[in-house]
C-alpha cells in the first residue's frame, strides 16, 4: 500500500512491517501512561500476528506516523476468525491508536489510513474513549448485543474495595464491613450440585474441536472456537474444560490480571462456550465454585463474571452473585455487502472481541 506524504515534508504515514517491531515496541513502552515493557510489546506483536491462526502475509498490521525518520504515532489491527452465517470470515480488531502530543493534528490522517482497511471487514472496537465513540458511531459502528448493563462478581478479599467508597475518616470500619460482606456472600451463594468435572486443559486436545463441531450452529454470528483459535485466545490465560463423564460439555477462559487501582488481582471470565443440551445454571455453578476455590488458593481479591447474553443475568442471580452496573463498550461495524442483522438470539459476543486481553 502506498505511503502518504503529509503537508509537512518531514512527516509521513507508512505501513508497519516486521523490521519496525523493535522501534515500535520501544515507542509503546515509553508512551505516556503505558505500563508494559519493550519485551511485553514484542511478545504482543508476535501473538497478534505471527502466532495468530487467522493471520497471513496479506494482512496489513497497521500504520506508522513518522517524523524526521522516527515513529511518533501508530495504529494497528489483527485478524480473528468469525462465523458469519454459513461462512468463516476474518474480523478486523483495531488496537493502539496513539500519537505523541506534538503530532496530534495528524491523528485523523492516521486513523483514516487504517479505516481504508477496516471498512472491508467486520470490525470491532472494544476499548474506545468517549472521543473515539463519537467518531466511530458516525462511521457506522454500533454496540453489539450484550447481556444488559450489569456485571456479576464475588469479592473474596473486599477490604480495599470497601475502603475505596468510604471517606478516609471511616476506613477503620472496613475490616468489620469486609467480614460482614464475606459472610453475606457465603449465605447468599446457592450453587447447584453437579456431577461435572472441571479440569485445567491442555490447549491442544481434540475434544475442543469436537465441542465446536457439535455446537457451532447454535449462533449464526460468533467467534470461531476450534482448537487453534482457542489455543491462541487462551495464551497466558487459564483454560478450563467442563466434563460430564468423558465428554467435554463446556469450556471457559479465565484472565488473571493485576488491578492497579486497588493493588490486587482480579480473575475474569473472558469466554464461555457450552453444549446447550446441558443447563447453563448447572455449568456456571461448577465454574463459579471452581473460581471461588481458585481465589482462596491464590489470594485473588475479586472474581468477575460479565453478562455475555441476556440469560446470564438471570442465571447469576439464581446462583446468588452480587452485581454492579457495567456498560460494556463493545462496538462493531459490518460492511454493507454482508447484509447482517444482529440480535441477542442469533449472535453471541464475549470478551474475545477486539483487543481486550490480547
């Protein structure tokens, strides 16, 4: 793709290539507010592209804003495999639109260059700022179906969360309130007893393909969950297999992440896929039970259970989890030629969309 020479002859936009990885990783690691190291970014690039089963050499990784021969901004993307009706297509997942302050006037030029690529694909944006939301909605992005505006959770170590809502003069109350909340949750939780077995999965087992083949027609529009895709999504995460006897009846991906605001760790359910011949309450009870035990063994403060579809809210309520408001910022754009209409019944989205956690 041709490079763009901007009005300032010393500033240009060009395609990102592998030879740029080292300099771009340093740029990202030193970008204001970024918490990753250069090595973290190099690992991320490898994961987004070379290790990605949806990636091939035809995919344009992104674009660099260059001034005086140095990177001063960039925007990227990576592909994922997406089931659209009877077809498997590549989805465009935008990431990392960032430009140094002195060059912000070129930000839209950079975005527009990426937009020339994304307009040909189903495109996701799941980490937009308020300013970005205003812009992308004008370009045809809309919120994809989600399970309402709440998220369920369980607090194993609630002290810091309680302190955050108390004035400093009342922090002395937090141990007492924490003890009460822990007791309240134990009384409130009502997990269904099951004969299911949960195992930490080797990411390369044939049962994953078997489950996907058996259940892939449940939704017209959703992420592909074959073995290679799950292996990629679950990199550096926890992959659970839920078995009924010898049969894999569901799988779940958990993300363990440091919560910088509270200086502790959250465990989040990132993805969940099941054989719908088994009750959702049955399977989610087993997952919640596993997560609570895992939190106890690993000193994890909070367990997060997003509502991927409308039925999750009722199921988590029956189980007895607490919930809070959570307006999931997931946006999608669908090219006109695909003629797709999304509903809660025909589509299923999770935290696999966009660049969350990858």
